[in-house]
């Protein structure tokens, strides 16, 4: 089982958007079962999952102070991939999450503010000897700063060879718990996510080259359970799974 976290000190960079999309895409490509964990008190990924009709990916009700045990249980239960969303701050939460991950993805918008903010995120991840990959997100087509951002980021670490562009379908699809892959007429966005997952998958399996896989996606019915983010109250809630395995 692999654990991937989306992290960056900057709010609005696309952590939650990409965490949800990559979780769904991995499941669609047969890399599941996939579980998501939301460690952001704002609970955006949780809200998205609660709106979702499909039971995949599964929602792992975890607590930040027992995260290591929760993730160990996910492994025992047969999950193949855990995707963790994190709050936009350098906090103890991030450290605890990063310590448990195989790969940290850092979505970064191609803007001077975002580029300036990546420093502290990188320091933390590197101090823990973890692999990180930048993902340029929210790029405007043909904007020169996109290429410039990739150059700046590449001086600090690996940049995913896929740029996620700014498209309203990324935002609109998540309103009712979906992703661009589940929308009609969002082919370009869906293709970017497919390529990004292909790259991540390659990194996780130790291949330099990405392995693109595709498989059908059957909608399962949701469990109907409302879920809370890992940092949400009540703190003593037991870990629950969205569906029986
Ligand atoms: N590639 C994109 N194109 C268009 N809107 C995006 C894109 N990525 C994220 N967004 C939107 O930007 C906002 C912030 O994204 P979000 O994933 O919540 O960031 P974070 O979790 O890092 O704070 C959300 O409204 C989201 O829908
Ligand atoms: Mg978020």
C-alpha cells in the first residue's frame, strides 16, 4: 500500500481538487481500492465525498493523533492507495502526515505569490527525507509564466511533466461530488488528470516512465454515511469505512 499526500502552505493551490481527482483516477485505473483521508479542519475533501454518489474512493475516518494506526489498518484491510489532503499551513499535522507518506505532491499555481510560498513546504519535506513532486496547477493557456514557474520549481525538485490548466470544470465537477472524469465534455481536463496519475503511478512503482492504465469505472452506490475530516469533531469517533470489504 502506498500513501500520497497533497501538501502546500499556500491555500487555493489545488490540494483538495487534485487529491479528489487523483483518488478517483487511481481507482478507475485499477490501482485501488483507494481510501482518502482529510486532515484539513476546513473539511473540503470530506464535503466533496459526502456529496458523492459513488462509494469509490472509500473515506477513511481517521484522527490526526492516531493517523499512523489508521493508515496501518487501511493496509491490513487491503487498501492499495491512501490519498491524504492537508491544511494550508506548516503545522504539526503536516509533519505527522508527511512522516507516513511515500510521496508528497505540491500543487503550485504559476503565480509569484505561490512560487515564493513553496520554500517552507519544501524545507519541511526535505528535512524528513521524503520525495516530493511539484504539480503546476491552474495554468492559463499560452501564459509565459507557466513555463517560468516550472523552471523556478525545477530548481527545487522534480516537476510533474503534466500541467493542469485552469478550467471551470475542475471546480464545477466537485460541487456535487464528482470529478472532471465523470462530466461530459471535460475531455481535456480528464486527459490531464489521466496523465498526472500515470506519472504518479510510475513514481510510486519506481519507474521513471509513467505507466498509463485505463479501465472501466462502475459507479457504486454511496454508503449514505456522512463523514468528517480527520481533524473534525467529535475527536473520539471511531474510524469507519465507507463500505464493507
Ligand atoms: N485547475 C483548476 N482550474 C480551475 N479551478 C481550480 C483548479 N484547481 C483548483 N481550482 C479551484 O480553486 C479553488 C482552490 O482549490 P482547492 O483545491 O480547494 O485548493 P487548496 O485545497 O489547495 O486550498 C477551488 O475553488 C477549486 O475549485
Ligand atoms: Mg484544501
